[in-house]
């Protein structure tokens, strides 16, 4: 009779071996009535399952593509964001004020990071800043190294490293030649099928 009870632990009513899922659901009774070699029989499919999961994860990572020279995942969304920032860079190099304003959202706002509020500005202020500053520039070099892109809803944060230099057209107080080597953050927002700058220009 003892042998018959152990057989009932590994067979269902129709004489078919209990599936792995049924063994998990009825784990308590299965452990009570399973023969001594039962754990070995269950360990094989569990090991196989874990191996398949690991293989799937590795395979998924192996097929993930990145933009050249970055750790940013290649996707249509990230591509559009980078293309928008590249338009900004190209228009800045050609000092195209009208083209730069076309990339800015009407909700653009720049917080200068000081306790004063008179040096903060919005879209209208951006136009004045671009016109004044770009008129003073004689030559300009501006490179952008993309570090990371975080998209949350309809907004995107683009972390970059700026490497640039420029020459002022007229001699002013201080050095005529300036360099820019620093980390920077652009904030963009999706408007229809386009991305517009909210801050960082």
C-alpha cells in the first residue's frame, strides 16, 4: 500500500504524470507523497527554464543597437530628439537666429540659476538674447557629445558634453577668445510630431 500512495503523488487520476505547474500549485502534497528521486526529476525542467531566461536576456542585450559613439539606444524617438539638437547646433554655427527660434517652444523658459529674476527669460527674451549674442560672435566652433536621453511622457532630457570655442567680433573687457568645456542639459517637449526646446538653448 505504501508504494501505491507514492505512485499517486506522481500520477494524476488518468495515469498521466503531473505537470510542472500542477506540482507548484500542489507543492505541499507533492512533497509529502513524492518518491526520493522526485526532486531530481523536477530540478531538470527548472534548470532548463532558468537557462532559457538567461539566454533570452543575453540575446536581447546582444541585439540592442546604439547610436555610434554613445550608449544611447537606437530608436525612432531618440533619433528625432538627436536630429533636433543637431539642427540647433548647425543653426547656431551659421548664426541663424530665425531658424533657432523655430526650434524653441512658445513655453520656452530659461532660469539663469541666480536669486535674481530679472535675468530669467522666456520665448521673447530668447529672441533678444540670440540676436545680441550672435551679433558679437566672429567665429564659432561647437561640438556636442551625447551622454544620455531620458524621455518622460512628452518631455525629454538630453545630457551632453559641450566642447566649443568662439571669437568675439570686437574687443571687450576680458579675453576675446572664449572656450566652453562643460556638461549641459537640454530640455525638450514633443509638439505633434516634432520636438521643441523648453530650455537649454
